[in-house]
C-alpha cells in the first residue's frame, strides 16, 4: 500500500518509489511488478509507475474514450476525464492535443479539488445540481485555461468531470465561450454511454493483464 500511496499524486520511476517508500530497490521492483499484474499499478508511456486500472475506473475511461476523442478533435485541445477521490480528483483518461504547445495531464495524476474547472465540477458534492459547466484561467497552472462539465448517472449524481484544457494563447481568457458547448456534448455522450451500459444490465468486463 505504501507503493500505491506513493504514486497516487503523480507517476513515479522505480528510483523515486525507492526514495518515497524507503524500500530496497529489489523489494520495490518485486512488489510493484506484482501490483501491476493485479491491475493495482500500471506504467505510463515513459515507463513510470502509476495507479492501475482497478483503481482508476478503467471501465468509465473506456466508455468515455469516443467522446474524449471527439472533444479533442473538435477543439484541437487536450481532453481529460476526472473522478473524485476524497478531497482530490483523479485523472482516469487523457488525450493530448496535436499541437506542440499543449496541456499534458497523465492518467493517474491526483489533483486538488480546490483549483481548476474539473475541481469546481466535482467539488460540489454528491447530488449537487450546480452550474452546467465551469471554467478556470491560470488557477492550477500559469498560462493554462480549462472548461469542464459534469457527467451524471441516471440518478443525476455527478460521477465524473470531462474537461478540455490548453494554453491561453488559444483558449483565451474566456474559454467557456469557445468550448462550453463541445464539453457539454462530450459529457452528455459519456452519460448516455454509461446509461446504456447500466440499462442493458451488463456488468463491466473484468480486467485481465495482457
């Protein structure tokens, strides 16, 4: 669990895990690989350890993939999906903008609820209806703006936040004017996919290691 705790806030190399946990390199590697096999840890494109699919809502991320791709293609900016984990938000899906200058939020990154448009959407709490969308400008990171909308289940509960983010040079300081409708469409598409899965009575497929 110390390994899981260590990567909850950001992806880590094996060396960083050793430093964060105090475990020997051999022990940290052995345990991390075992956790990876069971889906509790995973590795990103750079080979760093992150939270695995059994902890990051892989099924929801899979349902959201088509809508996130459409959102990225429509806006030209990076798209993300977040879920609430206590007093933080966890990125469970992330697609990068094709532009050289872009926002990068790795899957598995944990961020505070108090800043950013996704934090505003998720921070309202269970059952809160709130605004249809939220925007932020340089709240979490200098030069970055974002727009987010809640994804609701059939009962109206907020289960996730879908976001688009990018540099202010393209998003402007009023990103909602430019991207709110596209983000709302993505949120509706994800909610519809979630409802279809729920109404079909099918259980999310079990995760198996490749």
